C-alpha cells in the first residue's frame, strides 16, 4: 500500500515538473529552482510561488476540503447573521452592493492594464538588449520597493500639483503599475521555465524571435504562469480596499460611510470581511478551473 502511494507521489511530481510548476500557493515571491536542486527526474525549471492565499488544486476531487469548508462557512455565517439579526446585518448588506460594483470595476480595469504591462516587463527582463533589460529591471526594483499605499497617495495627491485626476483613475493607475512589476517577474519566471530546446526547435523551423516567443514559448509558459497570475489578480482585488483613502466609493468606503452614521463597527466590518472572503474563494476556484482545463491532458 505504501509502495503504491509512493509511486503515485512520484508520478504526480513528474507531471508537475513537466508542467514547470511546483504547487506551493501564491502571491508575489517567485524564484526559479535550477535542475541540480531537484533530482534526477527533473526535466525543467520550476516556478515556486509562496506567501499568499492558495489556489485550489484542480485535481482535488474530494467534496469536503479546505476551500469548500471556507466557502460554506462564510456564506452560512452571512446568511445566519442576516436571518437571526436582520437589523443591522441585513441593512448593512443592502448598503454595500454599490461598493462591490466599484471594487470589481477597479479590479477589472487594473487587470486589463497590469497583465500587458507585466508581459512587456517580463520580456524586457529577459531581453539581451542591455538598455531594455536595465529599464525593465529598474522599473521592477523601484515599484516593488514602494508600498502600494504610498503610490496611491503620490499619484492622487502629489501629482495633483501638475494635473488633476479622479480617484478611480488614480486607483487604476497605481494598482496597474504596482502589480505590473510583480507580474513581470511571474512572466519572466514562466518563460525561463520552458526548456531552451523549444526555442532552438522553433528557430530551426524558420521562426523569427517574435514568432518563437508568441507562437511557441508563451502558449506553453501560460500553463505555468496562470496560477501565480491568478493569485496576483485576487490579491489585486483585496488591495482595492486601499483606494477608500481616495474617497472612491468601494466596499470599504461604503462601510466607512455606514459606520460614520451608525457606529456599528463590529457588525459592519464583519459583513465586509465575509464579502471579501466569499469573492476571493469564488475567484480562486475559477482560476483553479482554468488551470485544470489548460492541463487537462497532463492527467491522462
């Protein structure tokens, strides 16, 4: 029995190595593990991502797991509070939907700008052109060294000396620029995880550098890149709570407005926490489903 379990673990590890990804959770700490640290069965580099909420394993078939327990617990708690104490919990819940819409609006716009920016940054980080490489590396080092909250203040308040921008534009700009730097490292790591033989084979078939990257390397790297990019997008949604300091009427700002008139701090922020938890869990499941779809044939 133990021998069969060991064989199953070895097969799963080989599949993960083939995919170029070691399942370890996610947020924004990434590094490439070289082959000599892995063992004889390793055939590719592995992207390790740590320090953050994990994406559910797409091969997890058990009905009762950490994700389902968390989701049922959050939804059940929210419903129970609204049924047992309709005032104030139901009143709070009815006050927040406008903030949820704004939160999703900022998140979606930020993702639309951050992913292309991250791709360009990742390509710049692996470029052989010294100027482009230096420019991309400097951008990553500077942006990752400044907290997102400071970037929000700088764009909205400091730059207002030269031109005025709305709160939503400032929020989308700051989040996009900040997460573009983190995603640049994700794209760089994912591209480097693809064996060099793929590039050599494409070039031998007459592909130029652009065709090799976008028709051969990136489609394979995307399976490796998707989980950490998905986690960055989820982290981006949670970090939109910071934009309330710019008077943007997101979930947190709506909650602060409600608290300012009722002084129900415990009840209001309990509902806010449960709403964020439910949204995050659902999005993590969506990312897991997409990853499972991309790697469908790996499990065959």
